[in-house]
C-alpha cells in the first residue's frame, strides 16, 4: 500500500506540472570594461621589493619559507600567463611586456599604492602603449607542519623487522598575486584585483631529509600556479558565455499541449505561433501564460526589448509573480547586454 501511495503521489506531481525547462546560452559582459581606444597594452612588473626594504625582504623569505628566487620566477610566469591570454584575444593589436621598466614595491605581501599618473603617462608615451597591466603583487607564503609516527623497517642484515620512526613533512603554500590596469587617457584605474591559489605538498621518510625532499619540487608548482592565475586575470576583460535555464508554460489549452510537443522537438517557431494565438484568449490566466511564453521565445531569438514587453504584459494580465520575476531577469539582461555591446565596440 505504501508503494501504491508513493506512485500515486508521483503521478499527481507529474500531472500537475505546469512548466518545462528550456536551456539557452547567454553571452555575458566581462567583469572589466576596457575602453575601445585602448589597442596597445603594456605589461609591467612591480612586484619585487625595493632595496630600502632589503631587511623586510629577508624576513619575508625566512618567515614565508621561501626558496631562492621563488617570487621572482613565479612573478615572471604570472606575467607570461597574462601576456599569452591577452594575445589570444583579438581585443588588442599588440601586447608587450616592458621588461626594462624598473619599478618596485615597498610592501611585502600587500598591494602597494598606485603609481602616479605622471609615471604612467611617461611609460605609455615612451613605449607607445595605450594602457598598462601592472603586476603589483606576487608573494608566496608557506606553512610547514612536521609529525612522526612509529613504523618498522627491515634490517639490512638478516631482514629482521626493527622499530623505526616515520617522518612526515607537510607544506601549504599560498600564492598571492595582485593586478591593476591603468588607463592614462582618463587617468582611471580600470581594475584592481587580487587572485590567490593554494598549493599543498607532503612527503614521508625514515629520516627528516627524506621527508623534506619532495617539498623541494614546489618551485615548478609555484611557477605553474603563477601562469594559471595570470591567465585567469587576463580573462577578466573577456566576455564569456553561461548556460541558463528558463521555465515556460506547457498547460492551459489544446494549443499549449501542441506547442509543448513542438518545443520539445526544437520547432520553436511553430510553438510560438500557437502561443501567440492564446495571447488574446478571454481567460486571463491562459492569456498571461501565453504572453509569458512569447517573452521566452523572444529571449531565445535575442530580441530582449520584445521579450520585456511580453513579460510585462504577462504580469499585468495574470498578476503572477513568476512573470514579474522574469521581467526583472530580462531587464537585468538588457543592462548587461548594453555593457557587452560597449565592450565589443570597434572590435
């Protein structure tokens, strides 16, 4: 009897479903808008500490468990990651790493103050670039834990099991980077953004040196992490696509049932014709659903203005919060779509 009631409950739920889901791909604007007049980008490295902070640099290396040149090599890879990603994007005519620019930071592990606009303008003018991508911070900070546990090893003589101590070394390394984009024409910082990545290393051995040996390979891992976070940062200026879902009504009249079958086979144009017939239905509930579905089909076709008009009519007709919520989604999409158009202007 329990199974019978469960099956009846499921059948009731399925029969009472009023909507189906449709999935679509939506183009979203990049988090950072770069003006269309910026065609040549320069990259500078400002992440190294200045000489007057040499003591702080030594302390940073000791307390952060850094290897020699770890931050330097990691910073270079982060810059390479940004440059490679920017060059793959048709947004710029040229991307240049200005490796002769000798700018350094006065802070370890933190964003320094922005560069002066006089300095930015001079660098851009002398190197014929329109904007600067500045690596303002590259810092690694490691925490090491060390434990032991009892074990046994075979004696080299006779193969007898003898008691021993297993040493375990664990290290967590946090790779912290920070970038700014300077626009000299408008004297505006277009973006200021930190990115972090966590790396974990571990090793074991019958003596401390064997346990620590695997930790020595972290330099390559830090370089790889630096490259990846550099790429990730460059993508902040690139529009991207996301998959979204929308509900549409499948019940209300014979035309709705037939349109649902059309939609499920991908014949959305024919489904829209049937829904449109119901937008003048004398039953306001059915009329509101039809208007809502017309908003859906127009969003699928990329006509946001018409979609907004239908969604608004759906809410005014039926008073359903589902229509009002969808209207808000569409208006937000229109705002983002305008941003997207401004970002792709002149490309």
